[in-house]
C-alpha cells in the first residue's frame, strides 16, 4: 500500500521537469521514487550481470540479489504507467519554459531510463533483451528508420554493444552516443542522445559561469547535436547554480544531477531567456 501511494503521489501534482536527469539514481534513499516525487523525467541505473541477474549498483562489490533492475525500476514504472493510462506523467499541457514539449505520442511526457552497462556489453545486453521484452507494452520501440514512442524510453550507456544493437531490425532500446559519434551522423533512431564527460572538453566553471571561449564551443556542440535531432547531456559537472543556469539558458537538454530537490527547485523557477551574444 505504501509503495502504491509513493508511486502515484505527489509527483502527479507537479509539472514534469523534462530536462531533469537523476544521475546514479539508485544511490538515493528510494531509487526511482525520489526522482518521481521531484517530477524528474530521466533516471540512470547502473547494472551488473551477476549469475544471470541484472543487479543495480555503482560498484560490483555493492551488488545485492534483491536490487534487480526489474524490482527497482521496471516493475514500479509499469505499475505507474498502467495506473496513468499509458504514461508516467499524464494530462499536462506543454510548458516550454520547463523544457522540451510532450512526446510524439500526443499526450503524456517522455520518460527516459538510462541504463549503464557495467559488465561486458554484449553479454549484458543478451540478458537484458528478454527482460525488456516483458515490459514492451510501455517501452519506446525502434527500427533502423523509425521511433515509435512509448511511455518509457530505454537508452543504453556505458559498455554499449553498438554493433549488436545496430543490426537489430526492431528493438526496445537505443544507444547513448558520444561527441565523436556526431561526425559519423548515424541514425537518430540508434543514437537519440549524446552524452559526454565535461572535463576533457571544457575547463572548470568560473564563478560567473563559462569563459567566452568555452561558451562558444558549447553553443557549437549544441547546434550540431540539435541539428541532427539528438539530445545532449554532460556528466562530471558540479551541482552548482551557475552550472544549471548556463546549461539551461544555452539549451543543454538534460541537466545531470545528484541533488534532486536542488535542481527541481531551480527548474520550477528558471531564469528568463537572455539574448545570446
């Protein structure tokens, strides 16, 4: 009963935050549920393949047999989607001030489950594929030339089995690209998202934000990514207001955070758009 109440309130009363991504979501006190309570639209789960089970943990030494991908994420998401008539969040008007518009399905908001494969990509995906098939009713489907929106979009990151996934005629997941993948401009139905570590590409944030050179570089990357129809995310960035302001105003699609209430509060009252210099 308590689990059911947690699944359906109070997140239903909040405007979904379509640019909020819960980094290492499973490390919070209530995996998935804390993010839903803050109306996040993307969560990240690291998984290890251990004795034919997909276990959620940051390190292999931390795995526990009861913390499976299904129990922590897929089962509660399916329960919520069924209760909400096919969506994680329902009956909300598009609010471009809070992020991207509704999914192509026409009603409801796209929700992303980013799964970080920590063990071997191909062997882990072989175990993951039949698990995902059990939840096909709620998952976005992909072909080499199309994306059929579902309530939950699964994207694989980490040890990505790129070649294995790329040749599938139909699948229930896509892949997380890297900045290096932009030059190849592969299908957006294979790489709908591009993620990269911040530090190898940019310098540290200054007290008042990015340097002019880094801001110009960021705008070029955003333009290139959006020009190919993809979303952009950075990890390894501090949870600071100056970072969120820069990323929000410049158009980074997914704001990566470990501070769920902090980012939620920021996105509920975001800065007004300013003209770009």
